[in-house]
C-alpha cells in the first residue's frame, strides 16, 4: 500500500510513480496519467467549496475559496421534459443555491486545484492560452489567492478576461493575431525556466477538480446516476466524470454501474460526434470541414476545440465506449430555446454550452434514449452571468505586454517576463 496520499498511474505501461507535476508518462506512453488515491472511500472534509472533496484532489492543503459545484433535484425543467429523477449540478454564480463561481463556469473547478498543486510541487508559474472561460477562471483564482499566472490571448479577445476581484498577479500578454498565434507564443513563453504549461487534459488536477461534479451530484442523489449529460469541447470534463464514477463504484456505497456518458457538441462544429459515428479513434480533417467558418457559426464557442484528447488511451472515446454512451450534435436554435426553457423553469441564465447540454437532454427524453424513471445528472457547466453582472464588481484584466503575430519571444520581451517573474518570487499565495 502506498504511503503517499496519491500516486500517478499510467494505464499504458502500468507503472505508478510520485507526482512532480508530471503531465506525461516518463516512459513516453500515449496515455493520460491518472491519480490513484490511498483513500478508497469518499471522505468529506469540512472545508469550503471543492476542498470538501480534498481527499480525492491531488493537493495536500486547500485554498480559502468557497467556489464549488452545487447540486439539487430539479422540479421545473424535469417536469417540462417528463423526467422524474433529474439532478442538476450547477457551476456558476447563483447565490440563492450557494453557487459562488463568480466567473460563471466550471473552469474554476480546474483552476483551484491546478494552482495549488503547482505551488505545492514547486513547479513554477503556470501559463494558460485562453480568452474564454479557462482564462477568466485562472485570473479569478489568481485574484483570490495571489497565485501568479501568465495568460496569453489574441488581442481581439482580451476583453473577455475579467474578474470580480482585482488580479494584480496576472501577466496578460496579448498577441495581435489569431488563436493559433497566441497558442504558439504561449508555448515559447514556457521555454523560460519557471514557467510551465497548464497541460490541458493531461493535467490530473484539472480532471479531478472537474470530477467533483460527479461526486457532488452523486452525493445529492444518494447514488450514481444512470446517465450523465454534458456539452464537450475538449471532453476533459467527461473523462473526469468517468474517472470520478469509477472511484465511486470502488467505494461501494453508490452503486455498481458506470453512468452512460451523453455528450453534446454544437453544430456545425462537431468533430467528436463525427469521429464517434464513424467509429474512428482519430479525428480527421473530414470531421471538421471548413473548420474556421464552422467555428464562427456556433452559439457555444467554448465547445470548438480542434485537438480534443479523443483517441489517446483513457481519453474521451474510451470513456464513451466504456460507459455505453452516446453523442449529440445540437443546432444553435435548439440550444437557444433549451437555454430559454431552463431560464424560465429554473430561474437562472445559462452559458451557451450548458444550453447545448440541456438541448441534448431534451432530445434524449423525446426520442426515448433514456428511460423516464432513470436517474440523470445534468452538468450545468456554466451560468449566472446576468446575476453576476447585477451583483458583482467587474475588473478588466489589463495587458502587461502587447506582441505582434509571429514576433519571437526574445530580447526585451523575454526581459520583461523575467522581470515580472522575479517580482512574483516574493509573493506568497494566500492558501
Ligand atoms: C470548457 C467548457 C465546456 C466544455 O468542457 P470540456 O471539458 O472542454 O469538454 C462546457 N461548458 C462550459 C461552460 C465550459 O466553459
Ligand atoms: Zn506509461
């Protein structure tokens, strides 16, 4: 038996090893590493937000941040869709139900344990390339804790980065170009010693943080759901749900069966739906025809990831196959009307991606893909923007550096980021 709280396990070669903020198998396997926790039962801690589930997070301490998922038994939309056991797990701002993720998406579930794990492992300062919900979540948790982060985004999208508290430890770099330019520049910034990439789906803290949705929804319902509904872009949240469900099965108190994963994407950009329907382990160019134009047309642009961890061992495809799941392609009009129905019946506004998930649930109920008396967990991955705009302050994140597309990360630019890093070395994170 291990003495450590957890080890990392590679499903490719079967090795287990201690965590040094490790993102890849040291033997080079093409597989997602997993955490294996010493505690096999779900033990709850009397701590705020997601740190209630700390025993199953790859961290030793906790943050004094009260922002976790909240679950409740739906009456409104459940009745509307003719479902008798619908648990909603909500990540966003909804004070009446205890929802305190003030940047309004479940990316805050990821940002909290990621920043804490990084600090505990002494791995350095994190770099994130996202002007969407992920970027905002990292800026917010930086603001709440003082943890330094480097965020690289296209200049045109920088106004999507705001927080509800000042975030003086964010180094925002805007790149005068598109997303690929800012991702490329972000990668270069990580060549500086002391700056590490966030790692996406490979980051176990990200996945276990998102996995708290399955833990919270299962606890609220008293057992594992039969079906789990979520809209996916990278699919990391779905892999996380699968892993959390396996832990709950091993616990023994919540039922023996994996929930079927019912995952949705937004038309016309639906690469995982197409690869699933074609029975392929790789996503091909034909799964993303006119990618740029398609991405521009979707309602929920957080779902437009071109490189999801689909075919990698224990990735999204394996999760779907293991659970006997299903994928849905949702049209904009259907997502919009599902979002309106949710707002009317549950009284909270949804992130467009969450509206896509609601539309898929509505379709599943109509077409009989799910039994009406089965137990359903709906992951409402974001919402409450309208409420947050009424109640909370909003601080735009100001750029620290502005870079031209294709500009090399050298000379003055490097010196500026080094200078910023040196200042951060003196900052203690408020854990
Ligand atoms: C990122 C995001 C998703 C998709 O999550 P993945 O883990 O990337 O599949 C869904 N909804 C919202 C609100 C998001 O921010
Ligand atoms: Zn391996």
